[in-house]
C-alpha cells in the first residue's frame, strides 16, 4: 500500500499556531468556532501540549504550547500576531456572536465588505486574529477594483 504525500484530511498548506496555554485555546476554539479536536494530543513530560490538531469545517489546524527556545512564539510573547486565520461560514452572524460569547474581541466590526463578503476580524484570548466571513455577493474582479478605489477615495 502506498503512502499519500499529504495526510488524509489535510490540505497542501496547513496552519500551525502556538497558543499558551494550548489546552485552554483548544477549549476556546471549540466554543467559539465549533472546532473538533483530532486525537491524539501529544504532551511533553511537563504536561504542556507538544502537538495537537483540530478541525474547523474542512480544515485541520495544528497547535502547540510555546516551547522554550522553540522556533515559533505565541502572539502573547510577541506582543501581536504576524498572521491571521480566516473562517468562511454559512451563518456569519451566529458564528460571530458565538466567538464573542466565548471571549473574542472585535478588531474590525462585522459588516458588508467591498469584495462581496459580510465579515469582520476578531482577536482570540491567545492573541491570534481571525477573520469570520460569509460570501453574500459574487463580485467580478473589475467591480472589486472599482469598489476598492472608491473606498479609498471616501
């Protein structure tokens, strides 16, 4: 039997985020975004999470606690995040409210966007930013360019 170069259920690009404490982050993502943890959770001798995986919709995201001297740091240690994750949903209003109720804070409000989405940005309690959107209009590229230019003129 041959081995697939991409693990089953994964995509060619898979996000991996550092969250400390990671166990609390997994619980938050479960409440905020309906994440499902995928077993097994790998823990270090000190009890920290060395590797975990969760699925949101059709996407797997890997997570870990911050490792002393490790190659990546948490947004809390950095004082901000260098990337954002985006979630598309079929009920953005309910997903947005669920994330707020779980403890997320608004970065950009939920509103209609020039590119055809109803969306906004949130920051989770661990410093990661999340775009939460729902496509409500298919905007042709030329119209998107026109709308963006008009937005900057206003």
